[in-house]
C-alpha cells in the first residue's frame, strides 16, 4: 500500500510539473498543441518510469548503491579536477572551457560506477542502510560444480527447501557445460544439455537464490576448472557442492568446505546392522570365489558370500558388515539357510 501511495504521489508531482511547464515561458504558445504535447510527454515519462519499476521484479540493492555512489564519487572527482585545471583552461564561454568538464565528468562517472559494480564483493563499505560486504551476508554461499549440475539431483535437493543458502554458478562452469553440450559425442552432448536444463530449472524457481558469478579473479589465471572452483569458494567464504570424489579431496586439503551429494544420499539410505536380514536379487558373480553381487532399490551394492550359484535369483541374505565411503555404501552379507527365519527388508 505504501508503494502504491508513493507512485500516486509521483504521478501527481509529474502532473504538477507538466502544468508548470505549460504555464512557463519556456514553450511557445502557438500552435496550441505544443503545450499539451509537452504535458503529455511529462506524464508519459512518469508512467514509463513506474512501468519499468513494476516490470523489474528483482532489484539488487548493492547494484543500485554502486550506481549512485559511483555517480557521487565521479562528480566529486570531476569538480576537483576542474578546479585543478582552471588555471590552464580558457576563460569565459569558450567550447574548451564548457566541454572539457562535461567529457571529464562522463568518463569519470562511468569508471567509478564500473569499478564499484565489479568490486562490490571485495570490500566492506557502509553508509546508512547500505552495506557492501566481501562475503555474502547470512548463510555461506554454495558454489556449484559441473558434475553436480549434470547429475541433476541438486535441483531436487534444493526444491525440498532444506537449504536456504544462495547458489553461486560460476561463468566458467557454464562455459564448460556449453562445451560439453556442443560435443560431437552423443553421450557427452546429452549430459551437457541436461546440465543446462537443470540450471534453467533452478533459475526459474522463485524460491532459489541462484547467482551467476561472471568475474575473472586474478588468481584464476592458468588454473583448471576444479582449482578455480576451490579458489572461488575460498574467495566467497563459501562451500563447494560436488559429486566428484577428487574435487572433494582437493577442497578439503585447502580447508574449503564441501557439500558432497553422494554423502547426503548415503546418509539418507537405510541403515543395515550386522545380523539383519535382507532380500536381494543376485545380478552377477563377484570378484572373489563364491561371491555374488546384487543391488538394492536405492542403488546400494550388496556383496553376498555364497551367492555366485544364485545369479538371476532373489535370495535372502544376512548382513555381516557395512562399508561406508564418499563413493557410496557397500553391504557385505552371506546367503541365509533355507530354514532361517526372522525379519527381512526388501531391496
């Protein structure tokens, strides 16, 4: 309601300015349509401004602040340099005296705005109600890896609303996805296109704070994509979201936080205790003599002692141990006797 009132007041002010313009001596009175055209032009400008404000739904305070702080600094520098050049500039209304400050102001204002917009995340700058901070305020940002975007589970995970952290998508990861999507290999091309589809899905979700990081930091020079991800996460004081085992190791070695989707998926899988009974279909022989290998519905691998003779058959097995790694979970079991009873869990 307050915003509607502000817009109505703005239209009233525009109408008042239009009336003053009609009554002023700045416009010729003849022909009669000129004053009314000027009035309608002022009102059209006001309506266009409000329309633009309504259409731009998502406004970033740091971008707006960069613009007006850059303008203030640029105008101040222009004034200072004009004073410094006044002894050498021609006096009076000569073209050099008039146009030099204007051109200088245009260049300085642009440079100040551009520098502030490109470096607003690198320093802390506080004025009333506005703060630029090096790190994202609130929760630590999550930097997405190429593998986790191609995997696609990140979109489902975010849609559960478990995490509220902003998601950072580096431009160099998008470029890598585009290269994969343009590959001549059909499998790689499909993987790249799926990654781009996942990004579009995240960007279309109004509840997801997805930000594109399109800057090239000096430390990125001559670095591989994985190393760039680690450096960017360190720069933003964030975490890397990945499913890549090697990147997981590299990030931890450099004291960068990691969110491994495989670890999350494994943590949500059912827990099996030694002695518990499960039912699994043997898919293939194992590496060791007498072993058979099967998989549960959630993808957990089950290695069954004595299961080699039951390939293609569902069997009841008793859990002997469980091995948990970042790459996944493996359950070791042995074939249960035909007369064994007890509780079972279907895979």
